[in-house]
């Protein structure tokens, strides 16, 4: 009887401990809640690895990117080298003109910058870009051979300069045939095989969210086994050539004020890819348009769209006494409007700033994505990157 009592007491104690643990977990797993427009998830305390923060540095902004990015970035992605239609690196644009992205790298003008980044613990990524539809078509006509051509040239460059990741940025802007999509997947698979065989590094690919809803060249589901990271370029929902003004990188509002938004894109991506492969792109720029009307979604005067960097907007707001700053709450994006005294028309600028970026990284954290990517270093003003420090902790 005593033995039975002891066993029963022990079992009761163990049962109580198990219930306590389960209740504790249930508390931690309560639905997310929102405070001050921030997406908060109790699961964030279980994050065991550091989020990726990729900063893209285009060759034309090397002299402008003077910030010490080490508190913000895990990866510095140099943009980069151009991939030709045969898969080889384009070193000369023509007989007299060197390709500047290649030239800066090959002549050692980036050595100091790359060395400093490595010394501060940043991983180096080399972006290989092609954005010409006809050239891309030729590139994938013979996918395996052209992938090997790329590997033959890019792997020695990666090893020479210390790049540990190859970022494929192949931006086709039209819908593609099933054959073309298959050929591109074969190209990616061969690049990945070669990188692994030569122990050259990881493979990242950049895609527009449009590939999630239309049959563009990149079949995300098909390439998923061959890539380590997919950067979704969740911006340019409104762009330089848009007919009406609107948010450039709307966080929300899809289906109401916009056709599509960042949250919808990421949620769609999560049905295809594991979250540890998903990186959400965030722009450090917006666009300025000239319009007749002084409200959002006003018609744009053709040919007036220009890039408006966060840095430029910060400077403008210091002196613009007639600027009216407004907010699209669903998009989490600000815009300003001012009248052109010379023409009587209006200028509208939709632009990123610190609070908008904070909402985006909070969403990325809530979704437990692999990380975020910033386009582009050199566009930032004095405080927009501050939320990134909190995000990394």
C-alpha cells in the first residue's frame, strides 16, 4: 500500500510538471498582438540564430556609401558583375568602354572596402546580374553549358576576393514558356552543383513577387531545392513609369487600396518555400512624380517619374516649408506633396523612413523569415537604419 502511494504521488508530481510545461508553452504561443503598429510575436524569443541582413552595394554608389554598416549588416552584397548571354562575365561593354562593375573589382578599387567588411564579420556576396530579356533568352537556351561558363569565371573571382555567396539576379520582365522556365531551373541547378563541388559558397537568387502570381521565368517551387536563399524584391509596386502615384513598397492594403502588397507576397512565398530560405527586400528609396492633382493616386504627368532616396527626402524636408507630409496607414508608407510654383502642378513623393522600415522588420521578425535585404546602401539618410540594430539583436 505504501509502495502504491509513493508511485501514485510520483506520477501526480510528474503529471503536474508536464501540465505546467504545457501551460507555459501555451502562454508563449498565444496569438500575436499589435502595439504601436508593431507586429509582435512571443515566438521571437525562441529565435536561436541571427537574422540575415543583406545590404546591396551597387557599383555606382560605392563613393556614396560612407556609413559604417557593420552594426546593421550580416552580408555585404556587391552589385556586381554582368552575366553575358553565354554565361561569361561581361568585362567590356564595347571595344572602348569597360564594364564598370567588373572594372572596380578587377582593378582593386574595392579591396579596402571588402577587406574592412570582412574584418568586421560581414559575409561577402557577389551579385551576378542580367536584366536584358533577349540576352537572358540566349543564356538559358543552353543552360548547362552556360552555367558552367559562369562557374569557370565566377568561382575564381569569389575565391580571390573572399566572396562566400553568389547572388543570381536574373531579371526577366515578361512571362515565359514552360520550356524556358525549365531551362532556367536547369541553369540554377547546375550553378548550385558547381558551387558545392568547388566549395565556393552558397547560392542566393533574387525574384520579383510577380513570379508568385504569374508564369515568369523563375519557377520558385522548382528552384527551391537548389538555392540557399531567395530574396523577394518587395518593392516597385508603383514605379518610375506608373500612371498614378502610390506606395512603392506597401506593407498592407492589398485587395483594398492596392492590388497586391508585401504581406500577401510573403505569405504566398511561405506556401512554397521554407521560411529559413525567405528574405524580404526593403527599399531605401521611393519615387517622385509630377501630377495635376494633390491627392494620392493622382494621375502622373508622363515622363516625370524619378528616384527619390531616403537621404534626399530627409534633406528636402529640412527646407521645404510648403511640403505636406501624409501617411497611408495600410501601406505603412509616407508621402509628401508640394506645389510647383513655376508650373502650378504638384510633386508627390512616396518614400521610406524609419517608422515604415521598423514596421517591415517587425513583420519579418513575426514571420521568422531568414532576414531582410536593403536596396541600396548609399540611399540611406541619418536614422532610417536604426530599427535594423534592434532587429538583429
